């Protein structure tokens, strides 16, 4: 896959034995950013910095990581690498790289988590930023390697949409939700109404919509749910020229994409986060269309993440491909 936004590069690093990983979105130049948190159990770094009333408006990179609180170390590794490159916010004779991050919980997915002393995430962060490129993989890679949903393996997804006047909207997401991205016991995706060009199988919606009156959470590691055990974390980016408030509104709209693609969503046990990015290149005249595209593009990216994930030995949950064999 290749991102339509050439000023946003993506790098993955993961460890199959630990069943975890890190994804870095590197901004080719400092980029206007905002964030909106809707999950009740978030794990984040540098998100307060992105509030509209605060000083720093532009960032150097965003880190999405597995590992729960341990995964926050990944942003430290990325920050170290960027400092060596001279990237960052100038403070006196120093530069301080601005690297917000969010984590998801993948500690109960069957991998070996018995590391000693230092966690592996700082090293994974450094590896991910060394590997950034315009092209990148989808599915069970990076932050999506150890991700799961209620009934299937999760993964890393990407989708894009081109609007009039060459305005682009791109969604990047690691899907590790309490809920399902598929409808009931079948293979159909909740995001089906937004699908383009059979990008997640072209199955459309189910002939009979399953009842939503009863919510069943089957995720194996969630038999005794505790905080920060799940979480969908993502980035919605555009080349539209937005201010900080408009960029945050874009992130808020992308959360609607979460709700369109995952059921249930934004639960007390999810730490759902969306970062918004504006590369400030193209004038935009229709903010309603832009925000609608943020929601639909994020919904597609979520389905694409699960659709592109394949099975691995000793999986605690099947991949979509393995379960439905279509």
C-alpha cells in the first residue's frame, strides 16, 4: 500500500515472539495536529500538548504501539532518533522532537511477555522510524500485529479518499476493539455501506441484520475485563489547509467512522484515540464534505485492517480469512 499523502511516511516494526509491534507516522515536515479521545481507558503521551490553547501546534511524528503502558516507551525511541536528525521544536540551543503517541493492550494475546529489565518498545520504535516509507503493509503488522477484536484478529488498516480540488483524506488505524467489525456470526463488515472497489471483499451488508439488543463480548483475554485491555488508535490526515480547531473536528468526525465500523464502540474498556493531521497544502471550501469523508474513510480503514490480516501459529482468535474461507 502507498499513502496518497506523500508528506506522511509510515514505518512498522514488530516482534512475532512477543506478538506486538509499533507503527510510526513520520511527518516530512512539522505538521499541524490535534487529538480527540473517546475511549474511557486511554493510554497516551503528549496529547495535552495538542489542545488548542497550548503553545506547540505542529508535530514531527505520531507513534501507535501495542504493549499497553509499556508501549509508551516506543515514542521515546522515536524521539531519540529524531533528535539525532536535528528534528524538533526549538528551545534555546536545543531541539525537542514532538511525538504524540497512543497505545493499545495486546498483553493477553499469547505471545511471550517475559522480557527482563527494559521493555522492547523503545527499540521497536527506533526500528519503525528507520523503516518509514511511502509504501507500507496492511493487516497483522506493526501496532496491528497483536491486535484482536471480539471475534477475530485485528490489524493495521489504511484507506484514502480524494475530494474536489485535490483535497485528500487518509485514515491509518490499528484495530484492537472490545467489539466486532463484522455483523453477528457472518463475514459481512459493519463498514460495508462505505466500501469502494471491493477493498474488503465486496460482500455488501448481510441479508438479515443481526439484533443489536444484546451485546456479547467473546474476546478470550477479556473474560475478566480491566482497564486499557483494548483500544482502536488511529490518525486521520488531510492536505486541506485547516486550523487547529478544524483539525480537531476532523479527528472527532473520524470517531464516527469507528462507530460505523465497530459494534459496540467507545466502551468503558476501550481507549479509543484519533489524531488529526493537516499538511496545510490545499484550500478547502466544503468542511461538511471533508468531515463526512473523515468518518467514511476511517470506517473503511478499520474493515481493511481486519480483512488483510492473516493467521499465525497459536492465534488466540482466527483471522477473517481463516474463519470465513471465502
